[in-house]
C-alpha cells in the first residue's frame, strides 16, 4: 500500500472506542453494582487516557503524511518534519499504555484470593522488570538527540545517537513485553486450578483470563518484524 495512514487511524480510533466502551461498562459495574473502586480501576483509567492520547497524536502524524513512503514526502520537508515529530512524541503514550495495562491486570490478579507469597513474586517481578525496561526505553528515546527537537528538525544542529539505537530498543522492549504477556496469561490457569470449583468453571475462567496470550502473540510478531523496518521508510 502507498499510504497506510487511513488504516492506522481506523485501527487507532476503533480500538480506542471499543476500549472506552469496555472501561465504561467496567466502571458502571464497579461503582453502581459493586459499590467499590479499586487501584486496578485507577490503573485502567490511566491506560485508557494513554490510548486516547496515542490516537490523537497518531491523527496529527497522519495529517502530516505519516503512513506514506518516504519518497512520497521527499518533496515536502515540512510535512516530513511534523509527521516525524508527532510519531516520535506518541511513543510516550504507546509505551505507557501497555505498561499501565499490564500493571492494572497484575493488581486484578493479585486481588483474587489467596495466592501465596511465591506466586505473588511470580506475578509482580516480571511486571516490575517490564516497568523498569519501559522507563529505560523512554529515557533513551527522548535523549536520542540533544536537543531532542533535532530528531525531527534538520535545521537544528543536534548530537544524535546511531539510527540503530531504536531498533535495539525495540528488540529489548518487545522481548520483555512478550515474556510478561505470556506469564500473565498462564498465571490465572495456575491460580484457578487450585480453587475449589468444578473443572468446567476452572477451564472457563482460565480461558477468559488467559486471553492475554493474544497480546503475547501480537508482541512477538511486532518484535520479529522490527528487522523489516528500513531507514529509508521511517514514515
């Protein structure tokens, strides 16, 4: 395709709308029916805010040509600059949306009684490693160029790291994200299987709570496909 921009926007806003509806229903059940609002609800609210901000920044990037081949923007350096700027800044929300989402899910799982201390460590240690990795990745991302405006504005004389830095970041973050998604997907299986309930209920609950396996697959594919990104096609 010559322009992936419309597809990017469609996915961003469709997923953002679906997420908003799901979170709204969750809050309705928690507040109106259960009369409680836990820390995992706060985390999921922050996650949704990051998702919406990400969709807004992607919209701004696409409006300047993000999604087109670099050759198509070569004649318009201003559009190239602004598309790079907004997609660069959007990484903050992309990374933190995933981070807060996993933290929210960890809080939800830890509220299901009663996992032992080793199981709690098994649940939270990967999440902690993932959060540290995300913070490190963002720290490197926003110091790639000094001043950081030099990342998208060629008129500024900036001292920038190697163009391979972001590729290495992607591999590290993607690998950690895939591992955490896998562990969070299998954790409910081990948790529910030890509860006193019919095996059909165990299978049903484990299957529903283990849907994170699809997130793991998506993260794995994204990590593998990083190598297909070329330096000549950043947009």
